[in-house]
């Protein structure tokens, strides 16, 4: 879920409330806040705590709420986990600490030390493009032996890695393996994955839910059609800017065009302006027929 912002240290509260109802009304099976698309690492701790509380109160048990706790400081990750538990979240999500890359033995020890401090179940988050550290398969195998780790979101974009992780699941049948890039949602579920955490679902949740359900049924014709529509969303909205932040900017700008929430970005990033916003406005209008699911 994106984080609707009014300014650098305040939530767009009305937009947040509209966005939550839009997502739940579209049939999503859960909300993941303070992740990459939610700009979690760029937000102050007071604002993060405010967001957790508001989301959990409004969702009120209608769907699981998962909270990102990734941080460079061990004690801050624990603090966010405790705040998540106090507000009634379902689980927390952790990527490797960023900035100083750690080795796999250090990463396993870090998670091992963190687990006794966490009041909620944990999902791991493999995001090597941004953390500079991948969760290698031996680390995943180790994680499957930890009863309080329930699964992983894989945003590597590597289907070979994803398939090898899938082949490890018989050792832990209750583990959940989800994919990050929405361009791989259909194929990953057809391979046996359990779903996706899709940024585009902020905008068109019904499309992504329908794609997931078609893939789960093994309805290949329907899956192929809906996957093509998801790729069209990606091509039209995520390639407008020049920088890595362009995907989040595209989603936030499109959400603003749809009247959901503000498109203010956490610094050092800024919202699309002028010609870029016009391109997103045009794309949103032209995608109206594409994203409508019968």
C-alpha cells in the first residue's frame, strides 16, 4: 500500500481512509504497509506509528494488516514490531538491513536475535535491488526451520530463484511464498506460488485479484488475458520518469488522478510535475477499459 502524505511529516488522512476502503472494496486479501511502495524507510517513526494505528483501526479485522519493520537499527525494528502488535496488526515484514551489506551468516544471526523480541509472526522480504543483500536459498532453508517465520515476499524478479524456493516448500507446507513484481503475478501463481504483493493494486485492486484467482484455478486463457492487462498498466504508468523512484511516483500520481489521495512523495523524492503528470493523466484515462474486469 502507498502511504498518502500531506507533507513530509503528516498523513493525508482523508486520502488514507479512501484508499483503504478502495482496496478492501476491490477484494484484496490483506494490506502490507510501510514496504517499498509505502516509502517505509523514508518516513519518520512518529508518522509510521500514526499510520499503523489508523490503518489497523479502520481495517478492523476485515483483512490481515502486515507491517514493514525494516530498519538499519535493530532496536528501531523491534520498536516498530511492538507498535504493530499494540495496534492489532497480524504480522511484520523484514528485509535485510540496508546501507552496510551483511553476509549471510550475519543476516541469519541478526534474524535469530530478532525473533525472540518480536511479538508477531514474521515474513521475510527479499529485495536485493534496494537492500544490496539477497536472501540466499540456504538462508531461506534456515528460515523455514524457524516456526515464527511464516513465509517470504520475493521481489528479486528471478523466476529461477522463485522456482527453487518453491521446491523447498514440502519441508514446510504452511509456509507462504509470494512474488513482488506484479508483472510476474500470474506466472508465479501458476508455478505454485501463493500470491503477490502488487503496487498496481492500489489503483485497480479488482484486476489483480481477478488475475490471482484465474491463476489459482488454472484458467490459462483468463490468466493470459488478465496478465496482459497488468503488463499494460506497468508499461503505461511505471516508465514515465527517469529514476528508480518512477514506479512509486507513477502509482501515487495515478492515485491522485483517480481522486484517491495526495501524490506527495517523501523526500528526497518529489511528485510528477507538468508533462509527466499529463502523461499519467492520459494513461489513467486510456486504461479505464483495460482494467475493468467483467
